[in-house]
C-alpha cells in the first residue's frame, strides 16, 4: 500500500504520542466504570437482597431493551443525527405483531413482522432525512406522532393479549441459569455495534460525517447513504426491542414504550457521546446502560416512587453533562 | 504615475496614509483617498487590492493602524459604525445584511427608528418616512411588506433606502449593480445622478468599466493595498486604467517546469448550470497546469464543484481519458479520478476533529481496509508516505488536524487526494491566505505533480501566481469563458481585460 517512491523530503512524524493506557485512564469510560462500581457497592449496602443472582438478573430488564436501541442511536448521534421516534416504532411494531397474532400467525411470523415494521419505519425516517434533506429532529418528532397515532387508531382503548407461549421466550426466557435471552441479545448487539463503529470503514465514515458532514462529502463519502443506513439500523433495533418488550409484557397497548426515546438518548449522552456529533464510543454506552439500570433498580429497592426516580435520573443526566464543562472552567480560571 | 491633484471643491472626506494589517497581510499600505461633494469617485483595483478593507475603515468597522480620516478639514476617528453614520458616511454593501422576517420600513430604520413621546417606536412616522425615502429613489415598494416576500432586486433597493435613511453626505456603493437587472441598473444610475445633484459625495466600487465611464467623475486606483494614482475620468482611457491595475510584471520566482503535455485527461463540453455558469468547454491534458483566472464571483469554483460532483450540470458532457462519465456524487468523481482541493478550507477542507492519518485515508479506506474492516497499520503507512512527501509539520499523525496551521491543513487535504492516485487534481485558490513557506511548498509540489503526468487545474485570483504556474489560462467572466491564453498572450493586461469584459473576445456576454 505504499507508493513506489516515497520521497523523503519531510522529517518523520511519529504515529502516536503518549501511551494508549494513559489515555484510557483519563477517558470518560473510566469515569463511568468507577461510577458503576460505586453505585453497585452502594446498592449492595442499601439492600441485603441486591446481591442475590436472581435479583441482579431481574435488574437487567431495566436497561436491556433501551440499551439495544441506544447502540444504534449512539451511531446516529455520533453522525450528527437523532431519532426521537424509537418509542413510537416499538408501539407500531408491537401493534402489527398484535394484529397478526389475533389473526393466528405463529411466532416466527410475528418476529419477522416486528423486524420488518422496525426496518420500514427506519427506512421512512431515513428517506425523509437523507433524500429530502429534512432535519432529523423535526422528521422524527413528526413520525413519533405518526407511528404511535396508527397504533391508537388500531387499538383505541383496547389491547392485544394472548401471545403464543413460544413468543414469551424472547422477553421472559433464560439461556442458562440467570442469564436472560434479552441480556444475550444486549451483549451481542453491543459487540456488533462496537465492531461496526470502531473497527469498520463504515464506522470511520460515521465519525467523519459527525465532525463535518460537508467536508466528509468533499472527501468523496456518500453521506446520504450512510445516514440512511443509520436510520435503518435504528429502526431494526427498535423492532428487536419491540419483540422483547411485547414478549415480556405479554400484551400490546398503544401506550407501550412511551417515553423510551428520552431514556435511550439519556443513556447515549451519559455514555459520553457528544450530542453535537463527532465523538463517543459503544463501550461508553454499555457502561452508561449499566449505570442507568443500577440507579433505577437501586432506587426501586429503596421504594423510591417513580416520579422521584425520574427527577433523580434527570438530575444525574444534567450533572454528567455539566461536570466536564465545570471542571474545564475551573481549571481554565 | 500621476501626482495627486487637489480637486476644485475641497473634499468632504479624505483618507491620508491609511495602514491596516492583518496577521500575515498588509491589506492597506499607506493609501489615500479623496471624496468630493457632488462627485462620483470610482475606486478601481484587482481582487485583493484593498477595496473592501477601505470601505470597512470608512464605515467604522475596522480601525486603521496608522493614518488620518479627515472630515471637513478636521481629523476625526470612527471608533464604531454608529460614529461613521453620525459623521454622515453610509454604505451599500456587496452582500447586504437584511432581516427577512421584518418589514421594509423596519429594515430601513433598524437601529435608528423614529420614537414617540413614550420612547417607543413610532410606527406611523416610520412608515411615512420610509415611504418618502422609497419614493425619492423611485422604488415602488410597500413599507409594510415583509422582506421575505421580496425579490433580490427589491431587497437591494431596501438596502439603498436604508443607507439613505441617515442624513448621509458620503455614500459608498460597493458593487451595487452585481445583483440588478438592466432596467434596475438604469434606475440606479438615475439615483446616483439625483444624489450627486443633492451634493453628496459618492464612492463607487465596480469592476465594470462601462459603468465606471458612464457615471464616475473621478477615479482612484489601488493595487496590492497601495495607492497607485487618481485623476478625473475625462483624462483617462480604459487601457490606462488596466495598466495601472496590473502594474508590475511577474516579479516572483515560480518553480514552473517545462511541461510534457500528454493526451487529453479531461474534456468538458458545453457544461451549463441554471444560475451559475453557461457553455463551459475546455480540454485538459496530462502533465498540464491549466489556470482559471477571473474576478470573484465569475463562476470558476462553481464549474469545478460541478466537475467534482457537488452540483449537477443541467447540460453538457464530461470525458475522462476517453470515457464519457456522468458524475453525480463526489464518490463517483473520486472513482473516476477527479479530486478537488476546495477554496473554503474551514468547511470543505480537512475534517477537523479527526486525526491527521484518518483525514488522509478517508477517501482511500477501500484500499487500506480488508473486507470493510479497518487496518490501522496500513492507514499509518499511507499517511506517513504522503504527509512526508508534502513536508507536513505535525507532532504526530494521531493529532487532531484542527491543531495544525492553515498551510499544514491544506497539505493534509492534498495528501488525502494524492493517496487516491487521481488523474485530475483541481486546486481552488490553493495558496490563498497561507504563509509564504507553505505557499512555496504547494507551488513546488504542483509542478512536481504535473511533471509526473497528473493533469492539474488551478483556480487562482492572483495574477502573478496564475501567470507563473500555468501552461495555459482560461479567463471566466459572469459564468462564461471570456478568453483562453497561452504562450506570449499570457500577459497581465490580457487577463484583466478579459476578466472585466474589455477583451476582443465575446465581451457582450453580460446578463
């Protein structure tokens, strides 16, 4: 891959300065890891039941479905876009599965419909953003109402219940011992998205677009194609989350997964992804998912009411975003 | 060179020995300028002669480092735009800043709206006065109309009305006809006559010689930030003015090597764009450096960006080597072997936030990766090769490209494109605003590339550069090719004449 004759006029520039280990120590991810461990210890001190394996297994349900979407959302936000319709995609996908279930469709068909609906919704968002150049925040606020609106028209005040027993495996099943199916899907998704963002050409293009989409285009990158694929992936992960959530609840109501989009974005931002695009990592999002899961579960064990919990989560989010800035301001002064 | 001749009536405003420097550039170097009541003074000069800078000094936006501003014989200063306005200096800018969501009257009186006795804006008085000003310039506009509903020409009239809404004694018009139609230009001339009759001093900046000879009474020529000469229009010819604008011969040394011109690398036939350019046809050969000269806004960058797939031409064909290629995206352009080093480096150049090596390999990832997976060792190897060839100065290849100087960022962009092994490289103002050392490195490198058989297009507004580096020069004017020069015909006079529309070529191509 070298040229035949690399002229040696310039002096040698080193590839890297500083060791990777030193950099890792100072990273956001390290801070998150410390936070996660601290909350874990606090939780185990606060409640004697916390360390029970089955209890910990239950705790994972607090974040697995949201985190699956958060991986795709992280890539989208790194690229400078956002998708606020993910909760509504879950509602629509769940409704489609419910209609099919009522018509007697078997589990494999339900799964395919869930995935297909997610992909279709993602494609619709992606088309509006990438092809027509509309801002993603506006497009997905629109589709957020649109997708969930369809669910309300279909269901009204009603609900679909009575999913087949085989379908329950996704949200209620265990692979081995206390390891849930959802936790395995979460781990596989983390691995897949980690590789996609950090080890492939596609991931590199996502960073380039997020840092400067115009310059990326002027570097020969098919910016719109990358954006479209990212919306497609977010739709797909929302479809998978819809299968898991519907299976776990065993029913579909039009209000299913409402408010998911904000919790997903919270995990992504807590994970160190810049809301302005251009930076962030999947390991950071994984750790943030754990932190969020531990905090809400720990508060639950302490019988903190839901409304107080959302206040605490909101304060946590603002704190983690403000802290690095305050830190820099203090040092700069 | 002509001596300064004091005009019959004393000047209402004079600049004496104005110096204004920016980092690396002396934009104005001891210029003077006299503006007389009831007269139109044309300010003439090439791109970069210092015309826009002097306008900003006159309107209080820039503070001169040295020199005097004299109003009615008394030295004064314009520390703010408001101070210049109070002294009776007003400007109609090249790119007017107006507020789309506000009404015509609000735009005219922004910052100095008439007040009622409660200190609130007196809307009725404002509308009435706006009406009177608009009538005075013959503009048939409703003061209550919102700007967003008006066309570009009407907006321009609003800008003129705004300039006249203060009791101005000096009116500066910076390329006022650029956006206007024939009829509107005519009306503008009448307006200028009216302002003259009212005894206002007018500074008229224009590249169009027909305009200047039609309405100006006096002229002043700047070159490279220096005063060249001034005088009365009656005593000067077009040729004299061109001579003064261009001035010196090419006095810098350029590393141009004799080219071995090969077969055609790029043939463009009849490229058209609905608004930016028309009927662009040329052939570029291997080993050739083809210069594109023209005034700012002549459509050169727009043609280049169409070739690079940023915009699509409405008509025309493009052949690379002997293959006809329709280029619809930058990715296709890169695949076809056409690459573009943009003029707007801040937005379109290097991807700031990414490290140097990732910038270099961005369009070549298909070659450094395997099955879509990154191979960092290959990327570092590629980045090392090409940054070394360009003599990049950086602490490490892992460093954010945003931390480099402008010249070194430019080298990263060029390295990025060379790594794709292109056939045609387009450099748009490649040395604008970069330091002398990097400039020489870029020039050196361009000739080296051409010598290796690459076909090079260089868009440049600097006459010495375009003459010093090019084998052949195409001059564009108002979106069209105004002339092509090679050999002995590549003279500063010929380029400037073609660029301002004086050449014996198709000079009647105005809109």
